[in-house]
């Protein structure tokens, strides 16, 4: 079987596996705590999407508006954080575990969603100000207009 068939089988089997995991968790810790854990993980996923995902999406928009992007990269830490937030937002203990692993993995690697290699720096509004027509000296020593 090729990869697409395995992916399709995994996607079709995921709801059954999620149901089995839910039943096992309910039997282990009780219905109230299982529902509370699901609600907490969905809230965490929403917070991750609002914070890190919004930063990643705004970085892509800024780069696109400046016509600096020739190809979008989906291998950065921002994309993994975005995927982790989506997985944690989806109800189910298996997807929550996968999202948590992605989130912890990107954090342990030191790849913060706010540190970008695309040249876009995220600053708080009080940390920057606009300068009109400032003369900027580049590293070669040439004077150029900003």
C-alpha cells in the first residue's frame, strides 16, 4: 500500500481510536474530570492559536505585502506551533497528546514562534517608532535612503 492509503485508513480509524481513548479515560478518572480535561486542552489550544498562530499568520501577511516571499515555508517552528494548537483544539485525547508533543518539542528545541528567520521581528508597540526618511548606513558603508 502506498502512503495515501495508509493516511486514509489512519484518518478513518482516528474517530474510533478517540472514542476508545475517551471511554478508557472516563473509566480511569471519571466523566467530570474527563470533560474538564477536554475543556482545558481545548482552551490551551485556543490560546496557542491566538498567540503563536496569530503571530505566525501576521508575519506571513507582512512578508507577502512587502513582496519578499517567493515560496511559503511550512517547516518553521511557527507552522508546527500552529498545527499543535489546531490539534489541541480538536476534541479528543489522542489529538491532544499529539498537539502537546508538537508544542513541547518546538519549545524544547528553543524554536520560539516569535523568533523568525524571515527577517520579520515582532516587537511590542511601545518598543518601536516610525522614523520619516532617515538616512541609513548599510554594512558596506554606503549611504542609502530607508
